[in-house]
């Protein structure tokens, strides 16, 4: 709730209960405007405008016209501005409301008489200044002697004292047009926008000066908090805000007078610093990272994009954009959280834009296609299943591969739509196979981590299974393993209880630990291609692989090697007992129609 309060000096102040006091008095505000070069009527109206819900910039423009009166040696601008303020306060909107109209006149009259009295009978601009704006030679004197800045603050003060007193009276009499809370919210929003624009301008001015005055190197560092949305979802927005304040405070403490920072939006921060060498710059980044590593026991992971300025004539905004591109790359990078700008980022950014602009149409126009890659048994030389892999056939671009668009749609959540589509296609395909008597070829679908936060997706899977009347065991789920992810562990358990077959995808590609074999209820481990390649490169690796195979067997886990490309690999895998494989050596992913034919041939149907 908002109320108007008066302090002991009888000056108005705004108090927004619960959110602190905006402490600038009208006189302070008006004097500030005057010193910035606005004329007195602008300064006066500007000092009140936002309180009545008006846009400051528009009011400043509007009250420029009062300068015309002064120029002709007419009324002091404060008098005309005061009438405008009463207009803003008591607002005549209803043309029939004669009472308010006469009330408006009354206020204008009262102000005028009181003003004349306080100004010893002087009400004209030329009387007050002692010089006439409209006469060039006198205007020169006004300027030379700085008369406006000498004389007008007093006139503003007199005007404000009268206006405040009159507003207070009206308020007591209940005539004051109070704003309701919705208006205040609007005002607050407006003030927030204005404050943020001012901050951005200030930041960019300081950065501009630094870039053009420093003889050291200049670094633009943009960073954000990884998975900030999840922090907000899990702990609430209030906690999220606290985290942002915490980061701001850290930056305040870290930055010296030649290092500038700005909270660009949400969890995105920009820091600009001068530095001597890369070590110093990295040291500074590590410092930011260290002090912001956690807040109230919640770990914060920052992703940094850095642009080291190589062309000082470039616009500041462009430099920021380059740091932003590097930040986007840092977010996607699993190995390093600090990425320096490189020219090729521009292309990445265009790619991202292309995906975001085209993905909705792609679903609607069925541009996503399900490809199937067979899984083979080495010993039986038979197809034992298939993996469903999405392909995007864009009408102009042609085939777009998952690695080029999945990271983007995973970030914006659109992956859910694509997965739903593929699951449905896979279910339909399974039905098609069972209809011709092939009921032993399970199809595995990929389940993005995105689904695993909520249980909605289980419903979707269940409906697919029901609608197409297929066996649950024929629709297998591939989930990528990651370190210590409790959420995934729990969800996997839930899926297991619901009777799904779970495949752990990409085992060995990143954070694998043998613990996951123990702790999660997977049925099959899919060994990642890179892991396999690494292991097969040395005798030691081959030994590890061999032991993994026997361990999986003893644990009752199925094993499948992905990305098998050569005869040697097939032979070795066969020898150590890893019987199930998937890879180019046997077949590439293919359109579902082709796989259907292949499968029929394989089964002799
Ligand atoms: P993944 O699930 O590990 O799928 C296996 C990837 O390895 C596929 O890449 C496949 O084409 C590729 N591959 C298979 N055999 C070989 C081989 O012998 N050599 C090489 N070099 N590669 C081989 P693809 O289709 O490009 O998919 C890449 C990744 O994108 C997938 O990795 C999966 O994580 C994701 N993905 C694909 N389709 C979907 C989908 O419908 N939904 C979700 N959520 N993710 C998908
Ligand atoms: Mg997979
Ligand atoms: Mg895989």
C-alpha cells in the first residue's frame, strides 16, 4: 500500500510502505532539474509529475512551452507550472464536472495570490529576474551572470512551499485525488524502468571513458548463473532476488573505481575492467567466482563470456554483444565455464536465432522426422532393437542434425514438444511391427533431462502406450547419466516401478562414476562412443572394458556399445562378451520406412 506522508519540515515525501522511502524532497528534485539546465517551469512540474503517475519525460517536454511565456516577459514559469501541478492533482476529466472545474480555478487563484504576496508583488519573469528574456542584450546579461541559477532556486522554493501547503489542505479536506494501489504499482514500475535506464546510461558512459582513456587492455566480462531458473523454481523468487543482491554486493566490493558492473537483466551481469595480462584478467574472474560460489548453502555456478577489446572504435554495445556470445558458448560448454569471444560465435548466434524462429513451424508442419538406428546382436547377427533419433528436415536448409538444434531447444524447453512427437511416432511404429507379427524389436526413445523435473511426461508415455495398444516393454527409455543427480535417480526409480525399461545413455562420456551403476535402477548401460574409443586405444583400457563387461553381467545389467564403426571393434567386443552393439559398422540411422523394410528382411517376414 502507498500513502503520502509529511515529515517535520513539512516537505512531502513518498513512502511506499514496506519498500522504504524515496527520500528526495520536491525542492531537492526541482533544484536538481534546474541545475541540469531545465527552466523553472520544467523543474517545478518535473518535481511532482511522477507522484501523480505522469511520465517524467513527457511532462518535461510539455512544460517546455511555458518557457514561451517567460520569453515574452510574461508570467513567471513557476505560476503556470503550479497550475499544471494542480491539474495533475485534481484532474478534470469529466466535462460535466463543473465543481471540479471551479475548484481548479480556485486553486490557480489562491496560488497566484499567495505567490504574489511571498514575492513582494512580483509575478512576471522580468520583474523577478530583473532582466527581460525577450531582449537580446538583457538575455546576454542573464546568461553571463548566471541569473537563473542564482535567483530561480528561491522562487522554486517559495512555489513548492505554497503548493505543498495547498495539497496538504486538500488532502485533509478529502479533495486530494489519491492514486489507488494499481496506479502506484504502475508508478513503481515506471520508476524502476527509469532507474534502470539511468544506470545503464551511467555504466555505458563510464565504460566509454575507460575504453578511450586507458592504456591497458580492456576486458568485457558477461556472466550468468547456471540454472538460475531452477533455483527460482526450487527456492522461490524471493530467494532468487536475494541471490542477485548477493552477487551485486560482491561486485560492489570487488570492483575498484576503474572497474564497472551492471546487472543487465535477471541473472545476467556485465563487468568491464582494465588489465595488464590474461593472468590478471583470469585472476579477477576467479575472484568473482570464488566470492559468489554459494549463497545460503545453495551452490552457484557462474558461466563467463569474455571479450578482450581488440578494436576500441567499436561501439560499446557491440563489445557487450561479443561478451554475450561468449557467455552463451560458456553455458553450453561442459569443460570450461570461462570462454573467450571468437569470430565463429557470430555464426552460432545466427544458428540459435534460426532455430528459435523456425521450431514452432517445424512441429506444426511435421518437419521433424523419426529415424531409426538398428541395434544388433553380434553373436546372432540379428536386429535386436532400434533407437529413435530425431532429424529435422527443413524445407530450405535440408537435414539438420540433433547436435545442432537439441542444445538450443533443451535450453528453451521446446525439446519437450519434440520428444513427445518422437515418442508418439515410436509408439505408432511399434504397433505397425506387432501388427505384422514382429513383437520382439523394442524401440528406445531419448528422454531429455528436461522432462525429469516433473512427472507429466510419464502420463504422456502412458497415453502413447494405451492409444497404440503396445507392450510397455517395447518402448524403452534412454536417459543420459550425470553425476550425483538425485532428481534423476528418484525419477528413474519411479519409472522402474511403473514398469519401464531404462537404458543409461552415453555411459563414460562425462561424469560417470561406478556409483551410478549401484544407485540407479537401470536395465541396460549404453557405452558411449568416445569412452569406447579411449578404452580401445590401449591394453590397459581394453582390460578395464573387459572387467566392466563382466561386472555388468554379474550385476545383471545389459550392456550395449554405441558408435561401433570398425570390424576390429566388433571382434574385440564379441571376444570380451559385449554382444549388443549399435553403430555405423552395421547401419546408420535411417528413415523409419527403410528400417521397417530392413527389419522385415531380418525376420524373414
Ligand atoms: P545418442 O542418444 O547417444 O544417440 C547416438 C548418436 O550417435 C546418434 O547421433 C547416432 O547417429 C550417433 N551414432 C550412431 N552410430 C554411430 C557411429 O558408428 N559413429 C558415430 N560417429 N556416431 C554414431 P544423432 O542422431 O546425431 O543424435 C545425437 C544426440 O542427440 C543423441 O545421442 C541424443 O542425445 C540426442 N537426440 C537425438 N534424437 C533425440 C530425440 O528425439 N530426443 C532427445 N531428447 N534427444 C535426441
Ligand atoms: Mg540415445
Ligand atoms: Mg548415446
